[in-house]
C-alpha cells in the first residue's frame, strides 16, 4: 500500500452511488476542468449490490480554485448521480477515541505507530472500564477517562461515552481489546466509525480462552480480524485479517504471543485504512482500496 501524498493542497474525494455509465468521467472531468492533478484513482463496481465506489487523491495546481469552491461546485455532479461523497484533507489528523480494558498490547502498538507518524490520528481520549492502562495514556499526554461498567450502570455509562465522543468531535472509535459488549443503541450510533479487533478469523473460536481452544484443536494457522462493530456480536463488516502459520511445537502460551502480534497488526492496518479514507461500507462487507 502506497503512503498518502503529504504535499500541501492535496485532497481526497470519496464517492458512492448506483453503478452506471459516466461516473468516473464526470468526477475526473470535473477535477481536470479545475486544473486539479489526479495523483491516484481507484474505483470498484459491485455487481452484486449495483453500487459503485470511487476514491481519488488530487492536488490543486496554480490554476485551481480553492478547495471550498471545489466542494461547492461539485454539488452538481453529486446530484446528477445521486451520489454520497466527501472531500478530505489528508493532512488533518482523524480525531480518535480508543477504548480499552486491561490488555495493553493493542493500545501500546497504536500509540507507538501514532508517535512514529505511521497513523495520522489525534487521540481525543483513552476510555476504559478499568484503571490499569491510565499510566500508559498519561505518559503520552493523552486524556484518560475511567468509565467503570456494571449491569446496573451500563446505559448511563454509554450515554456518557456518547457525550464524550460528541463533545470532542471524535470521528473514529477504536476498541483496542475493550472487553465490554456494546448495546444495540450504541452500535447504531457508531455505524461505520467504530473498529473492533477479534482474536480469530471470524467467527471461529469465540468466547473465553480462544488460543487455548485453538491449541486443543491443533490448528495450523491462527489469525486476527479487524471489523466494524454492529449489533451482531463479532459479525460486522471485515476490514483486515492477519494470519500466522503455526505447528505442533506451539503451546497455548506461544499461540497467545503470536496472537497478540496478529491483533496489533490487523487493528493498526484497519485504523490506517479507515483514517486514509480507503474503506467503504458495502452492506455487510467492505470495499478497501489499498493502491495509491
């Protein structure tokens, strides 16, 4: 996957509409008429759903109008094709809240990648139902919010979480091994903007001690799946999957270690794809553009 251009005046347009003739020509023609240089272009026509998806990276040149004028005039193209579209500035970090419980590996990995510039995020808060990972967040100067959850206060705490998301203008919520099941109401509110990591190729080895289940079954590969959260537990649209080859020499604790690496990598890739506007919801699956 190519890293996004970081030059000034580079932008992304994403668009979804019903499949039909002339969509690509309309978008590229619109940009060309405004002296925009198209750095990368990907499109996909899903014949099973009759939906069309497009992502273009373009750069303003000397003769181009400003991005606000381009947004305003693109309305005509959008209306012609009944298109859902957005313009993004890739230089703007994506406001992201990370939810955790006690496991630290995914949070630690995300913070490391953000610190190294691999993930263009602004972490608005680390939210947890436990206090264990407070020092990790505070070391990075990130706001830590403790929201303990019980069966009696869960609705109230979810409302507090939604308020935090709204107050901080958070665009993405990442469940970095957050060991709580979200309510149907909350998953609906977060449709298409909440990513979870699961410790297997869905839907295998659910429940407690998944790697011990895998060991008992003598698996030859283990994997991790990053997906959008839906009301169907661990059944949301898949963004990324990572696999590691194992054999009979792996004990359960070895599988746990390898599994942690898989979880970190799958989650980080999914967050990167989402933050670079590469992921489109297509029913209960996703379209992920990994090119330019």
